[in-house]
C-alpha cells in the first residue's frame, strides 16, 4: 500500500487574505527557563489554516460544526481527476457519472454555482481542491452556500501534484471542536489493493 500525504505544512502554508497567521510557541521547553523535562507547544491558527475542510457552519447559520459533522463524508473511497480553470457543469457530470461520492481535483480550478448544483444533485459527499477556496471572487460565497447547505464537505489547499489520477482511500478528518466552522486536517490518500 502506498500512502500519499496531500497536506501542506501548516505554519508555512499560504493563508487566505485576512485570516490569522498561524504560529507555534514553546509553552514548556527543554532549554527554557527553568528547563522542562518535556516540550509542550502552544498553537495559534485559524480554523481554515493550511490544508483544511469547511464545515456547514462556515456559510450556513445553524449548520453543523466540526464536532458534529458526518465523518463518513471525510473518509473512504475517493477519485482523483485533473482539470484546469473553471470546471463546467458538463465536466462535473462526467466526473461523477460513475457514482463517485468523494472527488479530488488536481489543478488550479474554480466552480460556478451551476457546477455546485450538479455536485449536490449527484449526492456528492466531499469535494477537494488544491486552491485555497472554491469559486471566483464573485461566486465563492454562493458556491460555498450551495455545497455546505447540502453538507458537501469542502477540502481546500490540498497537495495533489504527485498523485496519479485514479481511485484511492481518503482520510481527511476534522478536529472535534464544538462551535468551529472549519478545521485543519492531515489529509492522506492510500492506494487501493489491486486484484491478483
């Protein structure tokens, strides 16, 4: 089995304009004053730092938070495809024509509202992209609302360059934080066993 780490290192990852800059500080340290017998770090970060997922609460008042999400949407068989630019409704229908529930897209892509509606109509559970957000500046609010109202998990800032297209097992679970609208994830893909 091959494992692909498709997550960005959190502290060095690009941040969305206006989001808090994540940082780590020593709470207890071997060379601190006084020295400690262990190291303990304090972390400050935004809920959408690095590779992360959006929970429905991100754009839907009263929506599920990261503590209450349906985890089945974040873990299980998925498909990796490639695209560039705006993914049309027709392209998305083709990607999902085999009943795919979790879809990751390699490339610099955006979605319009009609493509988001196609995902919901196909009962997609999870959509993942390499970009920091889905949608254009003009459409991203509406695209997020359409997807998150249907509880489509949105994974953003993935690293898929070294992952061949195909089917994998995905694990991208959020931290269990009550009241939180998103969460950094350690997203990994695992190759599926081949028939012998």
